[in-house]
C-alpha cells in the first residue's frame, strides 16, 4: 500500500512532454510510480478532470525576513510554489555585526519596500554569521522548502565596516580574500550561491546607493572564486547595462572565476525599449562560447499597483494630501477626498507633480489602467485612464481621482513599469521563448506596498495557456516545464521540478478550467501591523509538499513538511 495515490489525473510531468492520463504514487517524500497504479493508497486524491503538475520553484524571492515569522511563506505557497530561493539582488540579513542590524533593515526597506517596523519587530537577529542564519531559519517549521544565497551588501559591510557602505570604496586584497572565505563558509553551510546588484534603482531607506553599485571587478571575481573552491553554486546579478561591454566583461569574469552559472535580471524599459534585445544577444553570444549565462525574465509586465492603500498613486505627493490626508485612516481619507473642495484642490495641485519617479507615474495616464477582478495585466490602450477619459469627455486626472475612490478607496490601478512599451505582452512572449532565459523576478515577499507578483505561476497557467486574447498563447507542457524543472535546475535543485519516479514528491492538483487569479488586496498582517499586498487564487485542489498535503482547495492543512535546502540537490 502506498502512502498517497493521485488517480486519473492529466499529468504534465515538467519535462516538456505532452500531458497524459496517469496515476501518481507517493511513498514518504518521494514519487514511487507514475502510470497505472494498482495498489491502493492510505490516502487517495481523485484527480479526474484535473491537472497534475510538479510543485513550482520560484528562484527570485525576498522572503529573507518573512521566513522568520511566516511558516506558510505566503502568498507564494497559495500559487502552487513548493520551493523558494531568497537572498537575491545582493540584499539579506546575514552575515551581520550586532551593531549593523538597523543598516540591513534600512537597505531591505529601501531596496525591497518591506516595512522597516515589520522587519525590526519580526527579525530577531539571533545570528551573526550566515551559517547561524541558516540554522535559525531551519529551526522554524515551514510549509515549503527554502533556499538561501549569500547577499553581497551584507557581506561587504560585515567585512569592511563603514567603508563598505560606500560603493566607490575599493576593497583591499585582504578584504576580498575574507569575503571569499565567508562565502565559502556559507556554501559549506548550505547557501545555493552568491548575489549582487549594480542598479541605481536600489537605494537604502535614506536614499543612499547600495554598497555594491560600482564595486571593482576584482572584488566580484574574487568572491566568485569561492564557488569554484567548493565546486557548486549559482550567481545572480541585477544591472542597468549602462556600458554593455564593461558589464559583460564583469559577468563573464564572474562565471569564469566561479565555474558556475550566472543569471542576469532582464526587463524592457520605456526609455530604451530595445536594449533588452541587445543584452539578450550578448547573453546568447556568450552561451555559444561556453559561458553559462542566462537572463531571468518576468512572465508579465513588472507593474506598480496604484491605490490609496499603496505606496504610490497620482496624488500622493500633492502638498495638501501629504499635510491633511496621508495620516488619516482609509475611510476618513476617502470621506475627505469626496468633498468637492478637496477634490478641486488635489486636482489643481496634481498639475505640478512632474518630478522624479512619482511625477512620471502621476502624469502617465496612458499607462494607468483599472485592474479589475479577475485582474487584467494585458489591457488594451483604449481602456487606460486616458482612453476612458477621452471617451467620456473628461480630464484624465479627474478620471484617475474618481477611480481611486472606487470600492471605498480599495480600488487598485495597474501601472506597467516595465515590459509593456508596445502596450501588449509581445516582448514578454519573446523573452520567454528565447534560448538562454529562465522565469524569475516574482520578488515574492518584497515591494509590499506597490507590487504583488508572487502570483506569477498562476498567471502563467491562466493567461499564457488558457485566456490570452491579444496574441499567441503557450503550450501547457512548456509553461509547466519553465516554472518547475527549468527554474529548479538553474540553482542546482535536481531532485524536484518533474513528476518522475525517485523525484521529490512536490505536486499540484489543479482544476485548470476553473483556475482563477483574484485581484490583489492590501493586508495588514506583517509584524507591527505592517501592510503588504497579497493575491489569492482559486482552483488549486491540492498542493503536496514532500508527500504531505499542505493545501486542500486553497485551505492550509497546518502540515509543515518544508525544509531548509542546504546546497545543491540531486
């Protein structure tokens, strides 16, 4: 008798094979049979009419703090994700000196928009070294598996002290050697790799550039050698690609020093909408020469969610809003904004909101869309706030104002910040079909007040396979492979991501016909009452982690079979 048998499902095995009808038997934490299973199971799941897929593997999250207080790792686990990898973009919480806790919180708050008060209350810093951090994470029960990477910002400041906070300050040979040693120590303890950041968009809470922005190649190459010392690991980097030749010299040097794969974050931006193709060309050229580079790409536009509960909306920098409304609770704020005089004041002040990022967002009504429920992430141009305003014969700023007050101020508007320069998903499609790319960039656990992309796996299934109307769709077996086997293999997790005998029993049973992605909503469930955007899904009939059912019909069972992933698996 088997521990668990999933019967009569349409199995999508994660290897890119066509779906087939089969049973799946599980014993302990492993898949033991796929096909016709004659023996009964102590527990059985009837999957007739349902999909059976591997558990999804999200390799780009920022749950470094949340893993300490949230055993379920939500919202990722709500979307069929059974393994996550954190410590991306060079930010994290170890190693850390006892007098540097506030600095790391400031970096995470600034770079990843995670409330500092929540981090200060929720992260207890019972560790100093990276191995001690892994031990602390492992001591907490979790529903899903957790992998961690060594973050460059924390490492640099740990070794260099205050000098390390200045990204232009060169590390000495001795300091580079110590960073290499500590990275090796982290790998020995179970780190999956090393990550860093070279983008001006990453700043701490006070607006200072992160410690890694312009670090010398010698520092990056020296640290990367720790992966070669140990014979395994994954590198991840984010860059602005201002000087392609210089950046690719650094990337190639890191891969050669580490003898390990490197993934580079890649998106389309409106200022240079074709640069991503040049970057991808360089990646593919390097791959043809044997350099193991890949692009981590998103599966929909990287979008800001604008609303009165969010970190950004068109009126948030208006003087009257900041002075009289920003600190009011939502219901009182909505009541005040419905007053004709307040409406006229804020609309008049909006005209001067033109500076910086917030000014760009405030004036770009052609890229501002009602989100809806279910949410529409590929809206047609005529449905923008500008398009709707023109059709109604009103000013776009008035349309946006009224939209913010819908649903008693809980409405959200979609603002595609990247990957939407042509007003559709065609660039995203091209990225995801290109050789040398892998899905990433969900940023689960981060950007709590303005982005909610941990739902990427559900969107891949609903939009790209079933629902897309504005262009080509993708085969089911391809989409499943991309976010299970392909992501797992990128970071050395060879024991999961497919439904085969001997593989880890991480499985989703999905009512594909009725799978629904709900609209994001604001929750105030972080430590210290901190806020975060969450997004739920309907249609996951069961999510199984290491042979145990952790969700049934979207409801947690309370089982916590997740483990800390210590090093590459397989």
